[in-house]
């Protein structure tokens, strides 16, 4: 009987500890355009471009888990592929090339989104395949950022690092020589 009582007590203590853990999610902020990317788009003298609906191999994901501490959630719980689509639209608008009625439509597939928030090697890995009816190409970026030994602080830093990771992804998409060829006649 003593054996069973100690197991019940251990289970109760474990469940109590779990219940007392902070059940908080870490919020990824709203996207802010990168001046560098917007200027790079402007320099290419592109025609007006519309954006198609972006997709993902597993559509609709709105959060990723961080270091066993909690989820990192997108603003208003939009899917990551929608977040990236809206962010690119923002950059295109600021560059003066976005036209929702354009016959040239750029699509995107967010092939990969992954985080590693370990103390020694914090990195967001993003892979986006951009496409028009003429061609497509993938771009993968690894955005490294400082992190913390503390899981709570590391997850906060990981959430904050998502915006510059997306900005870096767009810089690499636009800098790729294939980008301009997507829109050539």
C-alpha cells in the first residue's frame, strides 16, 4: 500500500508543478519592412506585380514550440505562410510595385520554418520558393541571433528575431539574379 501511496504522491506533485508553470505564449511582432529590401526592389525597375496566395506543406500553422517553454505565436494567429505573404506585400507596396490587378502574379510556398534556440546556436531557418507562371526558385536563409541560457529569455529573443529573419529572407530573394527574370517578358 505504501508503494502505491508514494506513486500517487509523486504524480500529484508532478501535476501540481506543471499546473504552476507559466502557460504563456511568446508573441511574434507585426512585420516591419526593411529599407534595404525596399530599395533593392526599387533599383530593379520591375513592372507592377500582384501576389498570389502563399502556401506551405503543412498549411495553417500559427505557432512553433520553443525550447520546451512555450509556443511562439504569430500576430492574430495568422498562418506563417500568410504572415510572409503579407510582409512581402508590405515591401512591394513601399517599393511602389504592388498592384493587385496585375497580370504578373508572384506566388510563394513557405517550404520550411524551423527554429533552434539553443544557448550556443540560435537560428531561424526559412525556405521560401517564389514563382510566377514563367519560373520558380527556392531561397533558404539562416538567421542567427543571440540567445540566453534561460529558456524564458531565449524564447522571447527567438520571437523578436523572427522579423529580422523574414527581412533577411526577402533580401536574399530579391538579391538572387533569378528574381528579376521572374518578371521579364
